[in-house]
């Protein structure tokens, strides 16, 4: 099917407001030197709270699985499938099982099968371009903070998928898994009443530590993408970068706690 029969759905996130200098300074202090950082934090109303290298292409590790999931679900939606349908047929396993394996468990076998499925008739590239995710590529897998923030907004605002599939993907992103307390998951210590819908991404060679997601606290939502990789000639380790992201998360959750209590 031609995707041109779909309505145009998304516009890039506007950076409309100057962030608080206090918050910016505190977040800056949480980030160690010797790391190439790719970071963006945006509120649902378009306020940019923090930016670093948001338009620079980088290897996003498993965070790339969110754009893949978006396209796979869009293809299935376009076919007229329901959630019940995708629990009953697929390629080897049913689509629901494969999407869960990719998004919740980061299984590479499921990811490769779903990416291959999405590439048929050039749909993967066409849908990503259609939604404005033009810097997200698969040979090699690369993206930008701006694209990943936009992918989160597309899911949250139901601009890419219908209500049923949007809610399904959010449910996968909020499913508890081991290690959910690490990286940006540290925010939940201070924000127990909030929900964090996220996708972590880590690689050892090259070293990449990353986390992205939407933080929902009542009526308020923030989109976050944080990724770090050692700079050239840096001695920064995987553990160093993880600890720095966790410090960053603690600073941000302290800020959100203060916003909620105002």
C-alpha cells in the first residue's frame, strides 16, 4: 500500500523556551568530561529544558528499536489489524511476541526479523521520512536526539499510531524488567507517583550507554534522551558513563519533584 494515502502527522519538536540556568548548570555538573554526550529534554508543550548535540548523528544502540516498533505497528495498522490479530499471526512467532521480545527484552533476533519485515517495499524508510525521522538510519544504525525525541512525542500524542497500538507500545515500554532501576530509572526513587516509559540502549564495543523515555507525572509529561560514548583518547569507562547518567537522572528528578510540589 502507498503511504501517501496517510495524513501528514508530525512536525519536529519546537524549542520554544529558554531553560532555567540553575537546572542547566546542575545537569552540566552531573556529566563527566571525556564523553561525547547526546542529550535532549523536552516538555510536552515544547519547552526545551536541556540540549547537547541534539542534531548530531550517533549510534543509539537499542533505542533504535522504538522507531522500528513504530513502523511495524503502522504497517499492521494500515492492514487493518487489531491487537487481537497481531497476537495470532506473524513471521515465525506472532507479531505481539516479537514486538515484546524487541522492546521489552531487546532481543536481537526479533529485532532483525521485524526490521526485515518493515523494510519490505521500502516502508521503513518511507514511514520514517513521512514522520520527520529523516536522520534515523539502519545501515549503519544511527539517529539523532531530535529524531528520538520526536519518536517519543509521536507515540505519546497518538500522531503516528491509532489509540490501540499507541497504548500497546506504551505498555511494552513501561513493562518492568531487570535493571529498570539503573540509568534514568533512578528518577523513580524520588518520583514514585510517576511512570517512566523507556527504552535503554547499551553497547560494549563501541561503548555506548543510553536511555530514552517519557516521564509522566499526572497531567505533565517530559521526553528525555540521554546517550554517552567515550571521546577519542578518553579513559571514561562504561561504568563511568552509567554513573554519570544516573547522577544526571537524580538531578532532573529533584527538579521535577520541586515542580510537582510547587
